[in-house]
């Protein structure tokens, strides 16, 4: 089972001769639950991985049959991590199935400490809070791909942002500088530069910051400000 999203009942778990096996996208017991990839990105984890787990009646609590870690890079997003973990998970699953068939599998019980839960993603979590630190803003964009922000009554989708140094003291959400290279925005601590985004016009295409400035230059001028929770 992979990404099924439901807890199987005991009669189903007991039906197969060798039990049920799950491919889980985290290093259990880190991020049990529905959204392990997004939660790992949002938390700023340095690594994640794949676990092949013998399923039991709990929520991702079964014995671990095999693991494969993978580092999380500063450019990783949910989609890039999904691709990496799928590439790792498929051959790992096949090797585990061989050990189960041969009777040589070595299940390892999960430790009872350092357990975290990856709760389901809620829609409003994808909205940028500019009061957060710059790295948290960037992680939100990478996890939700895209994240949502609004400015001057227009709701935008942010697809790519990067943390950048700044020596400006500005209110969170204030645009510090706009150029063809990106739109630099102050966060609660530090700043990010928006590289690509999506306007609610133009057939919903993902465009570069340069294209956004060509069509909406005044909106993204230095001194303009994105909405923040306190400003809404």
C-alpha cells in the first residue's frame, strides 16, 4: 500500500498470508500520518526517506522492514521529494518482498520516542504569513508549491522564492526592490526574492518576476506591501 490515506481494518490486515506492507515517505517514527513530505519541508528537516513497514492496526506504527534516507536540499519541493522517494521506494519494496517470501525479513519495532504526526494539510496553511522568518516563508512555498499571497486585492500564487540577505529594516510584506531578477520582499526576519509567480489573469500561466513587472509594474513597486494577517 502506498499513500492510501485510510487505516485498514484488522480483517484486511490479517487476510494476506504475509500481512500487509506499506511504503511510507518518512523515516518513522518521524512524521507518521497523512502528509509526511510537506511536514518535513515545513519543519526544515535536513533529511527524510522511505520506510517499508509491516502494517498493524495503528497509524503508521508497525515494525520497519527497511529504510532508505535521502537529504533534503535547499531547493527541494514537495514534487521533487516525491520523485526522489518514489525512485527509492520501488526497488526497496521489491527487495523487502523477496525477504518476506524467503522468511528472512528482520522487522524492527519503532522506538516509542521522537514520534511526530504529519497531520492533513489544510487549505489556509498555504497562505504566506509575512510575519514569519524568511526561511519559513520559503519553506511554505516549497511545501505547498504554490503558496498563496495577496497584494492590492489580487490573489497570487508563488511558485519559486529564495531567501536573500537584506540590510533594510522594513515592515513584513513590504517590497524592498523589484527588478528583472526578482521581487524582493521583507519577512519578519530577513527577506525573500520572488522568482516566479502566477497572476489570476493571463490564463493562469506561471510567469517570471520580469513578466510580472512588465504587466503590473506599479503593483510590485518598491514600497508596496503584500497583505499580512495583521493587515487583513
